[in-house]
C-alpha cells in the first residue's frame, strides 16, 4: 500500500487519497474552491488565478494533514483500498464507512 504521508508527516496527495477525501475536501475547502472557480470564470488568463489556486492547494493539504492526524488508521485503510481497487468506490464501502464514522465530513 502507498503511504499517505511522507517521512516528514506531510500528506502525499495521490489520486487514491484525494478520492477517499473528496467529500471532506468539497465541504471544508468549499470557499477556496468557489473563489478559484469564480476567478477562472472571470478571467481565462491562468496567471490571474495563481493565488486562488495556491489557497485551494493549501486548504487541501492542511485538511489531509488534519485527517491523517485525526483518523490515521481509517484514512490509510480507505486510501489503501482505493489504491488497490483503482479508485472504485463500490469496492471500498466498508473502509469508507469506517473512515466517515471516524472523521465525519458533514460536521
């Protein structure tokens, strides 16, 4: 299984980790994501929205770090299942349920 954090404790945002954390990201980084999307809608020049993009990235990385610290075992199990099963949610419902009970996304 791929590790979800590097040796320094920083989150590794693999596709499996991001997919497993998608509901949390959508909830907790909503304001940053909306600001970025609104910026992109107003101006197609990529340089104009770099700061908003950095804010999204920072929010997601901080959230992943918090999730890993708060519910390490459940997050690792869910992300590991997603990795092993090529991000197929249906094959990881048991791990998803345990992760969402340990770290609810709707609070």
